[in-house]
């Protein structure tokens, strides 16, 4: 059996499958929550392959400037092929290689859950914002609030044990507004807001969803054997059937929580 991993690297898999199915829709949403405007200087932290960076650059326009920062050079290599107008920079959220007060807006979507020191990352984002600058950071809401993924996590528990199910749940670990407020308080951001916004997951088939999840190095990649994968695929056809719409497409809600703050 030829797997997705053998055909493409993790960054290409992410860009070709996860971005259109999940993340592309959120770029304009997070940019709007941060009130990105024409002429703004924008930093996108954990930019990946540019799902948020590109729409932010479109809004900021030629009179603005946009930096996309990521710790993963493979992600940045894919991003660089998309735009030469954006500055793509390698670095970590906890130690931004950027000067104080340099940006009007700092944004981040769906990377915050994986940062090693989350309060420090927020402190760094606020440091590089100018006074009056705006912050918007999006994370996945709890897996229970995403019906298809909640069902999939329980299926993994049943078939392979809680450890495998929890590996899949990792990106949903910050889906709690109270916890996000605690992290903001630790970072010295006392007046942060957390808002909930809804989005959709949409794959062309159940097979496409399961294959993409299996190929994801950040969750199930390398966890399942070929035999386990075949069993998962077979069982998913039944478990995920309630979420199948026209022509075999699978679709369900996947909300996010977005931290909003302004530097005083």
C-alpha cells in the first residue's frame, strides 16, 4: 500500500489536505477578529504554509507589510512558493527574533496549542506589538464540540485504546475559555476576550479524512500499523456515516476559540 507519507512530506500533506479541509476558511475570520486594515504591519506566528498570512497580506496591501514566522523550515519552504511579497521567517513563538513595538497586528491560528511555553509566547507577541496594537490567537474548541471529530476520537479509543485517542485529541487540548483566560493572566494580559466562532470540516470522503489524519505527524502519524489503519477505515465508514452529505463528502462543525487583546 502506498501511503500519503511516501508521496509527500508532512508540510505538503498539511498544505494539500488539511488547509483546504479545515484551515483556509479561518484566515479571513482571524484577520477580521484582529481588525487587520490596509497599511498594517502584521505578524503571523506559527504561520505554517500561510493559510492566515496570505489573506492578511491581501488586506494589508502593498502599503502594509506582513511577516510569517514558523519554527518548521519545511512549512516555510511551501509558504515561500506562494508569495515573495511576504517575509517568511524561521523562529519560535517563545523567542520572537523581532524588535519591540514593530507591528500593528499579531495573529496566530491553530499553532498555540503546540507551543511549549504558552504564557511566554503571548508575552512575546505583546512585546512586538506597538501600543494600541491588536492580537488575535485562534485555537480549536473542545473536540466534544466538533461532532465528527468527537465521534472519531471515541472510535480510536474503542479500537486502539485511550492513548491513541488522546494523541488525536492533542490539537483540541485548549478548547476551554477558562483555561485560555488563565494563560492570558499568566502572560499579564488581564483584559483579554475569548470569543467562539464556528467553522466546518469538509473532506471529499471518509477515506480522505482518515488517510489525512493517519498521515499527520503531529497526531496519528506513525501510530497506526497498516492493519490497524485498514480496520479504522472500515469502522469509520459506519461511525462517520451520519456526517456524510452529497456525493460522499463528509462535513461537520469545528468551532474555534479566539483570544483577542489590545496592547495598552
